[in-house]
């Protein structure tokens, strides 16, 4: 081997290393095919080249060519009919086209990934210092090495592309879910809300029974409507019923319906379960059902049929059942107050609806939403919250959750004397009593201070997390803490 050949062999090895480093980055499938063809033609002195990737079914995916036909079928015509079979078996294929002097030679190498042919690379017309020459065995080995490296990178690129498509699809679905949530009145962008909406998005199309857990006033019915809107039954009825709002005798007929003639003057009436056929039935406060009604509901869940009160006909029903409760069903099961078999039928998927205390960053969004809603309803558009009023909302514990916030904004919109809602217009209850206008109110600084302390306590003193929740940077938070400490020191010295 002369010096020229040794130098050329070293250049080929450097090219392999360089190719491996290049494709080690995040390249698309198109970029990988371009890179393979360019490196293979240049390194092995080919006068023509072809590279392509294949779909799992064998169809062309990405095709690039230099002085060769730009299709797999056309390139196959240069070889025998078993080209793809030979490549799939991991063998290099060679071919010579007679009639040219010297003969026009081609060499093909497979792109194999997990024993599957994901592409091929073909070189033709090798050029040397002395003119056209056949491809050497070492050329074939280098081409095979290049193809193997790129095959792995193509598989990775396809996985990345699939992940990106899934990510984009989920982002689009979540965006659509947020839009529907806003239309249904469920407003929020906090992390607990986003996690809950993601679970709703995944559970809704399945049609499985869903149990919503959460305190009173968190918006469980609105979440149930979201489950219905994103289910395959969205075009069907959504039928809600509060099990705690009716006495047992009325609740049974309201749920299961009643036959004509059960009592004097009674006419046949469909119950909520029948009305929800091919749609969604939402039973709020399901923990308030008596044991006899639980047994009848269990039969509906298991057998998908019911009997009206006073009737004997079995009526088939097809419903998506969503239930909700703020009670401890597990404790009720242990105490014999709730049927264990029904409990497990209802809680196939459990969705926890966060309290307003867990999603305080949503309070400004909710406040603006209710301002617009009731401003339009009461013909008072353009109302604003003062800084003090917003700070008071942020500091309030809201034991009544979103319902309490909504009622406070509704009353303020209806009764505020000016276009700016002040703290006293909100009539927030403190220790069970509404504050009197003017006297006994905390200053804005005190409200802000109390809120900061509450947030810090909630995050175990983590200032970075507290600053993120408060919507300020850590420097601003530190400055406020230092000012509070300075004021405390001054107050103590006085």
C-alpha cells in the first residue's frame, strides 16, 4: 500500500467518525438521507449515487439521487430481482452493466434496524486516478458501516418525530379542552387544574365510570360536563341530579321513573336514568343515596337495565355514569353505609377536583371571568377590581371554594356604588361575619404580607416556589420579606 492509499484509507476512517458525530445530533429523516448520500458519494469516489428510506410496508419514504433515477423501482432494475431480499438479509449487493468499457458497476448496502429494512444506499461508477474501476471489498465495508449508522439514526428520528406528533396532538387536544372548559365556566391555568384536565381528556373517550372527588363548591358538575363534552356521547343528553336535594321517596321516582296508576292521578314519567340514555348521567352527592337505592343503582350499572317505580318491565339503558361526592366513601363502606360492590363499580377512574386554596393563582382569572359574566348580566360592563380588592381575594381562605368567589363577585357587581370594586364591596366573611364598610379592615400592605406568609407556609419556606406562585421574581419577594422584617423590628422597638 503506497502513501496515497494509506492517506486515503485514513481519510475514509475519519469520514466514518465525522459521520457518526454528525448524525449523533437531532437530525430529521430528510437530513439523514442527504448526509448519507453526500458522504458516501464523496468518500468512495462514486460518480452517481442513490439513497432512500422505506416505510414499514416497503413504500418509499425519503428519496435522494445523484445521476441515478430517483425511485427505488428504477434503481432495482440495475440489479437482479432479489435486491431487496438480499439487502433485508444484511448482504451487500453488486451489479455490473455490460456494454460500457470499462463496465459500469453498482454496489448497494442496506439500512437495517432490528432486522428490518428501513432503507438502502446505492453507489455507481467508481472513479480513480486511472479512470473507472470496480468497488473494492473495503469500499463495500465502509458503505455498509455508513448505512448501519444512519439506519440507527433514522429509527431514532422516526421515534422523535412520532413523539413530537403525539405532543402536538396532545397540545391541540388540551387546548381544545381548555376552550371547552372556559365555555363551560371552568376557568383555570394552574398546575392542579392542568393535571385534572389532562386526566379528563384521557378518561372521557373511554366511557368508563368516573367518580369526582372534591369539596363543595369546587365545580364538580362543570367537570362532569367536560367529561360529557369530550366523550363519544357529546351529541347525546347530559342529565344531572343532586342526590342530596330530594327526599328518598321523591329521589327514587326521579331516578327510575314511575308507572301510571301507581297512585291516584299519577301518570307515567321517565326518570333521569332513562332521560340520559345514549348520553351522560351525572349523580352529584352520590354518598347520600340510601342503601335500597344503592342496590337499585347497582343493578342499572351491572345489567344496563331498570324498572320504573311500580312497574315490572325491564327497560334497557345505555349511559355514561359520572358520580361525585365530598364525603368519605371509604369510611362509609367500612361502616356499612355504602355498598362495597357499588363503590368499586363507581370508582373506575377517580378525578380529584382541586380546591380554590390549591389553585390560588387562578383567582385573578376567575375574578375577571365572573366580572365579565355578571357585568353583562346586570348591564354593568367594564367593572374593575381595585388592587386592594384583588389582594383581599388572594388572601381569603375561601372555604366555599369557587362558588364562594362567584357569589362574592356577583354581589359586588350588583351592589358596588362605583365602577371600581373595593374590598368592602366584596363582603368577604371573616370568622363568619362580613366586615363593616370602613372600619376594622386590614391595610393593603398587611393583606399582602399575610398572603406571602400563607404561600411560604404552603411551600415549606421554599422562596423560589413561593415567588413562582405569587407571580414575582425572587428578588422582589426577598425585598418584601426584608421590608416586613424591618417593619416588625420597628414595631417591637416602639
